[in-house]
C-alpha cells in the first residue's frame, strides 16, 4: 500500500492530477471560511459549538455537516453543493416518471449531457430561493437557529438580501464548476470529494473531544479508562470494515451471450456477469430519513398540549421511538430508491437486444422478474446493514455519553460518505498505476515486465 502511494508520485500525469485536486480542495476550504459581506459570524460559531454537543442530528447540524462548516461561518459557500445534489436527485426521480426525460436518457451520452444541463439550470433556481431564505434567516437568526439571541447582520434590508443572494448563488455555482474540474482534470468525483473534505475537516475536533474523555483539561478524574479506549478503537475498526464490505458487496448475475453475425463477421459468444450492488441506494435513505423525521418533532413541540409535548420528546434524537421510526424509514427509502432507479424491464430488453441471457432464465419478462426478485432480496440485507450503521452514532451519544461529533465518525452519514468516496478515489488511482505497469494498493512491488 505504501509503495503504491510512492509510485503515485512517479507518474507525471497522476502527480499533476493529485496536485490539481489538492489545490482545488484548498480553494474550497478557503471559500468555506470567508463570510458573506455584512455578516458577523463570531456569535454564530459559539452557538453552533454549543448545539453540536446537544443535538447533532438537527437539520442545522446536518446542513452544517454537508456544507463543511460553511453554514456556521455564514460563508460564501454556505449552501455548499447541496442545491446541485438536490437538483440532480430531482432530475433522477423525474426521469423515472416523465416519459420525455426517460427517452432523453436512452439517447446515450448526448441525452445525459442535456439532463446534466437541466440540472445546472435547476441548481441556479434553487440557489436563488435558498439564498434569499438564508439572507432572511441571517437577518432574523432566531428563526433558523432556535435559542440564538445575538445579531448577525449589521445593516439588514433589501440591499443586503440582494447582495447575499448573488454572493451565495455565485459561490454554489463556483463550487459546482470546481467539482466538475476535479472530475475532469483531477482524481475522483469532484462533488463527492468536496463534501468529504468538509466532513474530514471535523476529524481533528472529534479526536480532541475523544482525548478530553480520557484526559480532562481541568485535571479532574476521567470516567473512562484504557479498556474503554481499546473497545472504542476495536469498534471503530469493525465499523469501518463493515462499511467497506457494505459499499463493495455485490451479487454477480451470470450472463451468457450467444454468437451472432454482424456484417460479415461472426462475433463469438462469451460469459460475463452483471453486478448488482447490495447497497444500491448509497447514503440517500439516511439523508431522507433524517430530513423527514426532524419536522414532526418540531411541529409537536410548538403545540402546548401535554400529549404533543410527550410525542415531541419521544421523537428526540436517540430516543427509542425515534430510532425505531428512523430504522423503518431507512428500510422504506432503500426500496423506494431502488424502485425509482433500477429498471429490470429495461435491463432485460437490453440483454435480449444484444443476444444476452441469464442461464436457466428465459429472455424478456422472466429475466426482468428474476432480476427484480434478486434485487428485492439483496436490498433487504443491505438496508438492514445500513440501518445498523446509521443508528450507531445515536446510541453511542445518547447511551454511552460519547460526544456526538466523535460518535458521528463511528457510523451514519459521515462515515458512509467518507468511506465511499475514498474507495472510489483509490480505485481511480489504482487504475492509473496498473495502466502504467505499477501494482495497485493490494499488491507489493511492481508488475513483472516493468524496467
């Protein structure tokens, strides 16, 4: 593995891509710490530091996580790349239900380019709406940040709102462009890397909080000992290994291609396989479940009835009722995402068109039914595993008094995004190494034949 890292710097093209990606990352982190004109984020930083110890799963904490801390800085990148991701998700869902978009997707590279262009236009529209709402929230921070009593905006009014909308919209469009530049000229998926860097930026603070658990700064006696530290380390390694296994796991469906005549040439048949990922929906079910479960507790808490207040307390992060509903919603959205994005009929038709078939299964609708049956079974296993990983941070924080910032790296959205992006980036680096006759991360030394 270490030789692979060293070999990465020996290839000029790969070295340029890595340095280009690191340069973009520096620009992204710089923009995440430049406040919008007319905003003083000092008091908001203190407020966010306090609520992160209490309610790390709130909508504010989730938004701050996905923007890499730019929200609490009131930065020009306060929206991050979330409008672009939201627009992409909306276009994916619309493609599954709008026939014209479905036809456009089937046109190949040209159709996908048009869909991406539509997503960019929708991103600008979402940025304008969300930027205006954020500008209003900066003027009245107690609406967006419950319990906040300070002042963020020095000179509120329409000029400030227009300037903030232009600044935040431009920041998100710039982030979107930087992400595309990383994808084209760097290493990895640009948008995913931007989100991951924001998450990893919190790791030093999480480590510092974990250190305070065992060595309090006031000199008092710690409630944790070396045995707890060993257990936490073993658990962290086990969870990371589980997330890697969940991300990499797939069911291989054998596919046989018959011989066929193309022009004057006879193309020989062959056998390959179709990989079906166990965790087909990725991290999306967790994000959907978190976002939806935040609203009922907020609405119930606003009604001054004892029953409603009791229901609001039951839906607090970490409570048993919340965890049960959270797990059920992750299961539901796992199947929902597969139902909207996985089309077995189209896959079966494509196989039949190119002379492919699953051994023992008739082409056409029987193949589609077989693929749907297999996908349903493996989705259940992936969704259960995803649910277990998602609830670990809440259990550690609520029942074992672990700071939420530290617990978030033992599972949940942070770990899933980070591990998935790092694996994808390592695969791309490894492909560059193997293409130039170097071994990847799982071998030692060079390939034979390299001089």
